[in-house]
C-alpha cells in the first residue's frame, strides 16, 4: 500500500502551502480496542477531502480526534504548521475548526436565524433578562447565507418544516457563521435525495472556493465522493489504505481500496 | 427540494407579547370553540352575557389561569410539575401561619410565600436534572409530601381565617372609573413601545418592516381587545385587582418567552436538549428556572385563592392530591395549545385554556347543571381540544412546533 499524498499530491490550490491541518501517525486506543493505528491526514485551504472507509475503519474516530471530541493516544497534530493540543471541541472551535454532525443538532421548532445563533445570540440588556437583538441577528444571518448562495432560504419558517437538504444547509451555515478555517462534515448526504445531495456538494464547493478546508466523512462513494471532492483518503483497520485524487479514480476503485480488494487499482503504484 | 424553497420576500416576524390570535392559526380553533361555548350559554341563560357575569367569569378563571401560566414554563422544557397545586396549598398555609400566628404583615408574608414556592420548584428541578429521576415521579411524590406538610402546618381547627388581616383586600380591590382606562392606556403604551422599538431596530439594521402588518395591526387589535374587556369590566365594578395581576403576568410572560434569550432557550431545550447542550446552553439551569417560575407563580395563585376564600385550610391547593385545581391547571395549558411534549406553546394559551374551563363551569352553573356534569364536560373538552390540534396537524402536514 503506497501513500501518495506525500509526494504526488498534485492538488492545485494546495501545492506548496502549509496545510491547515496536518495529523501524523495518530494512534487512539479505547481500552483494548486499537481504533487508530498510525493514521495520517492533511487538510489544505481550499480543498475538499473525503474520508472514506468501511464500518469500523476508524474514519469517525479520526474526525473526532480532529474535532477535539476524543484525544489521540499518540501522534502529532499540527494546525497551520504549529503543533497544537486539542482537548475539547471548544479548543477546536477556538482554532477555527467547526463540525457538522450527522444529526445536525437543530431545533425543529425554531427558525433558521434562531438555529444559526443558538447559544450565541446577539443580545442587549433589558429589565427582564437579556433581550435578543433579532434585527442584528437577521442581518448577519442573511449575509452568511448570501455568501453561501443560500439567499432564498426562509429565515422565519420553523426548521422542522423545511426539507432535509435545507436543514443540512442550515447546519452548515451555522458552522460557517463564525468564520472557521476548517469545516468537518459527518455524513452530510446520508439522509438526502440525489438532487439534495448535489446541492450540498455545490455548497461545499462554494465554501472551499472561499478558502476553507473541508473534511467530509461519507459512505456515498459513487455519487457524492467521486463528484464533489478533491481528494479521497481511504482508511482501513485504523490506518491509511490509499489516497486518490478524485478525478483519477472511479467509485469501484475507491470501494476496492476500502475493502482491501485488488491492490492493483491503487493508482499510486 | 426545489418546491420547499420559499422565494417569497422575507417575512417580518413579530415577536411581541400580544401575539394576535388571528395570526396564530394554532389558536384559532380554540378561539372559535370559546365563542361557540359563549353563544351556547348565551342562548341557554339570559344572565350569561351580562357585564356582571362576564366579570365573575374572568375572576373565577384567574387562579387556574395563573397556575396554567406557571406550569407552561415547565411543559415547554418537556418536563411536568405535578406538585404545583400542593405548592399553591402549602405556601398559602405557611403564609397564613406567618400572618395569623407570628403577626407578620402581608407585605412581607406574600413575597416569602412566593420565594418559598420558587425554592420548592427549583428543588424538584435539581432532583430531576442531577439524579435523573423523571419529573413526573419526583413531583408526584413531592406533591404528596407537601400535602402532608400542609396538614401539619394547619391548626387544630384545620383552617386559618384571613378576614381582617388585609390580605382579603387583594380580591376586593377593583380599579374603576377613569383609573381603569388609565391602566389600559399604560398597558397599550408599553405594548406599542415594544412594537415600535422592534420596528425601529429593523429599520436601523436596514431590514424592511411592513408598517401595516408589523406595527399598525397589532397595536390596533390590542387596543380594541383591551377596550372591550375594560368596557365590560367597567360596566360592573371595574378591573378586579386579581385580573390585573393576571394581565401583568401575561404581558411579562409573553415578553420573556418571545423576546429574551432565556425564553428562546426554553423552546430550544424542550425541542432538542442535546442540540441545546451542544450549543453551549446550560440545560439544567434553564430547567431549574422553569420549575422555579412554576413554583413561584403557583404560590402567587395560592395567595390569590386564599384572598378570595378569606382563608386557607385543607381545601387550599385543591385539597389532598391537588384535586381539580391540579388537573384543571394542566388541562388549561394543554387546551390553550401548550404541548406536553415540549417546545410548543404561547403565553395566551393559559388565558384561553382557563377561559374555556371557567366558561364551562360558569355556564353550566347558570343552567343549574350539577357539578358532576361539569367535570365530564371539562374532561371531554380537553380530549377534544388536543384531538382537533392533531387533526389539523394531519390535514396540513405541519408538525406541531
């Protein structure tokens, strides 16, 4: 198995630049379970990296270490070239790493603006508690949604009345609101129709074009991963199994690498 | 998903205390139901629509309405407090003991009772959030324990009379004549101030504000509604102080729910507490505040009940087990549109629900129907109200939020 990400990475925006995130030789043990066995990943500004693998391959553990949910047992974590120690999601947020979880964590009875700002409302003081400055929140929400080309999303409908794709977009918009540098998306298309998944793909591209590094964990190899990403990191048994430039491979080849099938398809060879 | 994207111009969301019934489709069935009940009883009894009777109806609905308003905060965060009636009873008996036996002035005893109620509520919240026992169980047990405490606090005569202590004045004072209209004017001015400040902040931020829909209509409707109520009340004895207290609580509660961060967090926690927690909201604190509000408000309702009945006794707080007071308080909130599953309900629910229950009781009474029938009708109305809500949900495909 050859790792091609080191020498042969030909990604245009990324070439030569210091990666936003560089994780090297990460190990993670949960008791006797050795979930990560020396996995590595780079995330550059302006690129969309897919992290794929079979169930139990370690991709979820890898992004959780990246997002500060878990701490690595050993290994190096550098952010913008400097070694960092991330012990909680708050640390990761402070560096500019935001995560959109699969369950989206939205409140279906609240509208888009309320969800975008939940826990971080712009408020002023009043006689009976902190009063929400709705107008200011709305202006900022509009600005962010416009930047994401989601200008026509209703700001006042309860999120529960929206489609799965729109909810996904709001969850992504919430992570963008505080201008992060890296956004991690956990299975963003799992519950979506084909067309909705395409729209999420477009949105992710828009964000990458604005200079963000995007990490996507996905099982949707054939439609989403091979069409909407720049680079595919395949994990198997807690380590890197292969690395592809998206344009160079078919879904079949990626799946083969995931399950450890025909090694010959690894184009790095 | 294209069909789900609205291309309509962004609507202005009016988030103000007097959320007009006409705008809130969810409240419409209950308003229609209330009007139907009124027409029915007006046909059955000549007395029903007199100013005197409507005045009484409002006064009779106040204690349940205030209780419903308090318990609504707990229902919003997806919990329940079955001890509110017991809190109502035990705090009012404790207050009476302070006044009668220790000679404490009502000016001090009443705030002590309210603070005690809030403290008891916050205790059950602690138990619920830290130990993890469901609120249903904690407050059921606590309610029984408080019932016992209430009996212990009572003297051998099983009753404290509060006549002549000054406390009975709460139920006796009416604001009449020009002062009734002054009170209304103050209320409308506060409401208008809120609406205008919101419109102004939108304009400042460069957002469009539909003057008619967001400013003129709400203020006009609030003025009309308030004027009708005050005119009816003035035709009898004026605005009863306890009705004014209920009105102030409604305004304050509406402001907190619709305008403040705390209010928003109540809805967020009730809908998805995990999402709220991940957003950095201190879920246990929000729940504790909700229970404390329910407890404090229940104690206030107890004070008002004590004032109306000129004393406290075994019957205070609905008697042992909470009796009809507990059931009617929860029923009023639910009839008014508060979800038992958290995250949904507006402040007018407590008013509408209490009015429905009060109307049934008052109307059947005028018709000379027995109390048994009243319980049956109230019970069926509760099921009917929630059923209609469910049917609307199915018909429109709109989930209840």
